[in-house]
């Protein structure tokens, strides 16, 4: 029997939800602002959302996690003036109620009479500072409609999680607070990973309830970009999070793209900054304890808290090595194939050609004045490493050259090398056999160039092509871009169905037990770093076509340099942490 125009579904253990048939895509239903958890108190694990008795209106987008205003050349992507059928246009924010998800599903599959179909869960990026599932760019209506048209229907779920100070801050004070007897049962002593915990709860909600919408909890693809991809990479490495998804798509990110820090070092900087910003520094005659500072910070309105800023200058927000969820520096763990979820069936991962360009203003050397500091951060201090760096990247003589080299260095170290290292480890993973697909995105957005913004195929440029949402279509000024978006949606959908390799003729990945290494598409990856035989990757070209190309764009010398740099940074951080522990922390 056909489902009503605006479908109503009862979710066991939760309650009934009223959805919305998408006007522009009548084969698709969407359910917005479905709560999966609530935040009872700042810097505590979330609680599962309580069940409701009345029919819940799920036709309006829910609140996002509070966040600072975003200055971004891609701001056009994030307009909230085109929500494709939702009755709300402006994104709202709430610390307590931001943990919600949106579900886009084929109307026909809401009936239990149909077979369960693959599920795709999107985890947004934004540097662990910004982002929301309410952005029009992430509306999944067109994506799901396209999956129906090609005969490979999927359900798309987009989730929120806590961000910035609210989701990823840690410190010695927070660590002490989490280990107090009254808090230990719920926190288990974990700090700084509230956002990752939220994501896990969202994935558990999908596992427990998505069958009601016609989705298979045993056929889930987690996909994300930047911080979203980084998050998924961490879930792959956290044992208690294994089994929540079967396939993975990592767009411009892996765990070491935003390597976890320590509460007492990287996390402490943000805590101390907040205390300074809000005037909570201890006076000589009336010193504040750590517990008192925490109490005062918890009382500050979330909107004011996230405005405290200093993002980038203090350091990027990252997950935390808390010895509960994350036990080891990811720069070490990422290379161990035994650390990954052994049940993963397929992984697709890739990058954009000009990843580093948008990061030069705050991670690179904008001028020769900043070059020495940038160089010292990115090159081990020995003479051999210095020569290697200069042979690979050259020595800048002008501000323009400093920016160009900075962009290349950021692209290689933050995105391309972590993608390579993840690929290498996954291909050594024990059975079952793993399908692994690599991709590169090389197409600049014509709209950006028409606006005089020449930053190439920069970080995040592929997102509108993947979603094909109405907000994305508004960005495409060339018919070839719309066609490329159609092709990319198809490839992502086919991947969720386990068919990308078959459809696009890429050699199936397999283990190779010979002495030469591990099979990687049509190439070979020797045991550590060398990539003598280059495998194939999907290339979304500058001409807006889908081609084949080399899976690895960095040569052996560059890969070896960044492997050495990674070890150097890891050893330096460990020495710093050991010294901090010996010295002792602040008064609690």
C-alpha cells in the first residue's frame, strides 16, 4: 500500500515522526531534526534522547552546535536561503539540542515490504570549529533522487555533533574533573573527545533504528570531508567504535591530518585562553582552583564562549589522546594495519589538487617574514632534512614564492601524505579482502574564477559535486559541472552498493603475499614507503571529465621525507608531554 504524501513513521523506543515529501523530488521523503542525544551539561558525555509521546514534527531543520561566524571564500556554499522544501530558512544554534540528524529516504522504501537498502551517513567538516547538517549544501534530496533514478536507491543521513570549545576542548582541569568518583562512571575519565562520542551515538542510532526507514544497519557507508573524514579515520582506529559501518569514504582527511594532542599541552592552551579571555585568572591573594574555573566556564553562555576565538593562533582543535578512547599518537597508530576495524569491506579516499591554498593565510608563510617559522615547523632540524626539503620544494626568494611553496607543503603534509599512509596500512589489513579506491579532484569552480578568486581545485571544492543539492546546483555556471556532479553522485552511490570497481573497471584490491608487497589496484606498494608500480585512481579532471590517473601523486622521496617528519614530530611531542607530567599540573 502506498505511503501517504507526507509520511509518518513510528520509531520503536523513540516515538512517531512526521516527515515531509520533497516537493522538487516527490520520490524522496525527508525527516529533519530527529534527536539522537541531548547535552545535559557542558563537557560531559551526552545522554540518549528521551522518547516522546506525541507525533514529532520533523519537517523543520534543527539547531546546530554554537559556533563563531565563518569567513570563507566558499560562503556561497553555505547559504541558508534554499532549503529545498523546509519551512525554516535561518540556521539556529543550541548547545543542549544540537545533537540531531536528518534522514533522506526513498518514499517507496518506507514500506516494510521492500528489501532493506544501503545507508550513507555524512559527517560534515569544518575544522572541528564550524559546520552543521542544516547547511543547504548538505540537503540530500537530489542525491537520494538520483540513486532512485539509477536503480541503486540509498538512504542518506546527515548528523550534527559538538564542535570547537564545546566538543573538543581538553585540559588538565577537565581531565581531573572526569576522574572524580561522581563523574567517573559516565565519563570513564575521557576528555576532549565529546564530538567523537556524539558521532558514535549518532552511528549507534542509525544501527538501531534505520531499518524503520527501509535502511540496512549492516550496510552502512560513513563518509565525510576534512574534519568529517578525520573523525571517521579515528572511528576506524578506536576499538569500541568498530562495527558501526562497513564502508568508508574519506574526502581530504585522515587521522594525522588533525593529529590528536594531549590535554595537558595542546588542550591546555585553549583552556588557559578562555580563562584569560573571561578574566578568570587567579589573583595572588585569591587563587582560583581548577574546579572553580571549570564551574565559572560552564556557566558562560555558549554563544559568548565560542566567540572567544583565537582559533589557529592557539592551535587547531583536535581529538585528545585520553588513554580511554585514543591511547596512542595517531602518527604511530595510523601505520598499524592491526589497529583498524577488521570488518571494513571497502574504502574510498582522495584529495583535491590544490588542498593547501586556502590554508596558507593561517598555516603557511604569507610572506618571507614568516618563512623561517614555517620552515622550522615543517622540517626536522638536521642538515640532511634541510637539504631534502630544499631539493623537493625549493627556497623562496619572494613573498609569492613563499605562499606557493607553503601551499604545496600543506597539501603534501596535511592531506596527500596522510591519505597515502592510510591507504598503505589498509592494504595490509588482514582478511576479509578490502576494496580500496583512490580519487583526485582537479576541477576549479567556474563561479569562483568568475568572481576573481583563483584558488584552483581547493580544499572542499568537491562537496557540491558530491551532493548535487539545489544549493550546489546554484554554484555551477558551466553545464559540464552539472554533468560532473551527476557522475560523482553516481560513483559515491555505486560505492555504497559495492559496485564502483566493477562499473569503472578498476582492478579489485587484493592482498599480495609475495615479497614485493601488497596489491594496490594495478600497482604494488612495497612494505614501508616506496610506491614503485603506480596504481590507478579516479580523476575528476580540470575539464570536468572522469578519467584514470596515478593513485599516488607524491614521489618516493617526498613520501619518505614526510614519514621522517612525522616521526620527528611524534618524538618531540612525547618528550614535551613527559616533561609536563614530571613538572606537575595546575592546582585542582
